[in-house]
């Protein structure tokens, strides 16, 4: 449980991100594509989770 708290402290929002979204614009019918890099706080969280899993996680 203590490990989970440490991870939650790394990010103060929902951990939700889409690298790429594509949709058809309802007014024009044009394809719209938006891309965004992974935010730094999410990269920090992912790195911490990967590091923790390589150490065997919480016992």
C-alpha cells in the first residue's frame, strides 16, 4: 500500500493520455488528426512503475 501512495504522489491528476487522435470533422467531413507527446509527469510515473516492477513490486 505504501508503494501505491508513492506512485500517486508522482501525478496529481488522472493518468489519461492519447498520443494520437483521429476523427472526421462533423461540419466539413475532413479528417482531423492531433498528436501530443507524453507529458513529463506521466513519463515520470511510467518510469517509476517500470522500475518498481523490475524490483519485484511491493510485498
